[in-house]
């Protein structure tokens, strides 16, 4: 496929880029400063864009691709940018007439304990330091729910998205945190990127919100 990847220099974006290249896809890697990404593979074409400043340029760039992937995530202190960034990616895909995979957040996923609480609503579940991005991700969810024209699919991470190996051992879910036998809900960036490419190659439906996590106890990473 020919993929345009928004947010290619972030953690999730970098993992998705590596997974796409490993599977032989051509990627237009969009970021504010993506030039170094050209060294990854001849399959990567860097494109420098500021999506908030140049929304129409994003739409123009998406033309001619088979799929868009948005792994956009604002830096600390600019969490409210999550909604306009996502809106730009959705509009670009809509104008190009292509599907878009959007990475979301775990904020609105239900806890696996049957309490009915979500990650965001459960008392004491989230540290205060991550509430701003969690609230931004909840607003992103609301934006997606209201988007009825773009062909979006949203993949939300588990409670913990960390550095670690690519295991290929993960499970998809829908509205509830996926946990392993010990009740942990986590995945590595490498496996999250691989899961995104799974959805790129084998779509699971339009306007669906999914999640993914390791289905077995974490490999050595979690013990450190």
C-alpha cells in the first residue's frame, strides 16, 4: 500500500512507520521535522508539515494514497490541540477519499473489573499528571463519534503503553481494557505499531473504536 502517516516522529508513529516498512509498504512520513526518517528505508518519503498551520496542505498531501494513519499526539501543555489535530487528519482523509486509522487514548475504555467506570472516571485510577491528555483523548473520542463522513477506525492503547519488544502476542478488544491473566493492561509501542498495520491490511469495519493489549503476561520489560 501507499500510506500517509501523520505524526511519524512520535513514539506510536515511529513504531507504525517501522512496521509499515517491514511489511513493504510505501510511507509518506509527515511531521514538523521528519527529514531524518529518510534514512530508515527507501520506502519512506519525509514530508515536513505543521498540520495546525497548514490543514489544506495535509489534505493535498493525502491525495493519491491508499490509507492515512494518524498517530498525532500534542506535547505536554498543549493537550487541547488533540482535537484540531485529529480534525485535520480526518478532513485530509475525507477529501482524499481514503480510510484513516486514528490512534486514540484509553480514557473512555471501561475497566475490566465490571464497575462500569472508565479509565478517566474511576476514582484514583489516573495520576493527576496524565489527566489533561486523558481528557483531551475523551474529547477526541467525542469528535470521532460526531464524524459521519470520514472512513475512520480508532485504535486505543491499553492502560500502559511502554517501550519493549515486539512479541506479536496481543489481543484486540472494543470498549473495555484488554488485560492479561494477571489483570495487567499493557503493550509495547512496537506491538501497538504492528497492531495498527494489522488493521491497515485487514480492516475490521468503518467507524469502529477498538483497543489492543498483550494477552499474556508481559515479557521481561515489565520486570525492570
